[in-house]
C-alpha cells in the first residue's frame, strides 16, 4: 500500500510525501515480502536520506528435543480389497 502511495506522490511531484511513504513501506517489511524495489526507489529519489536496512526476521528454530508429528516407523500398507 505505501509503495503505491509513494509512487503516486512521486509522480504528482510530492517528493517529500513519496519519501515518507517509501520509508513507511520499508518499516512495515516490504523488502522481506516483495524485494528491494522500495529501497531502490528511496535511494534513487530521496538522496538526502539513507535508506534504512530492514533486518530480516529469521525463521523460528525448534529445539532438537521438540516432538515431531511424523511417525517413527513406516505406516502399515493397507488395502481395501476383499
């Protein structure tokens, strides 16, 4: 949403508003979800502001002793044949 708002403001000549929208998009995780497009737009169109690097959230790590839903043995092959 903020990426689109930033592009609209940029095209209408509101560079400060566009830069604010791009920064908000980065703060809300646009880069993690969709790539570096907004960061590139911010760097290109807002040279007075250094684009913040949004840290990626690492996936949760399960402890090695966490129970698994997978069975320990192979399932018994069953047939519905008479």
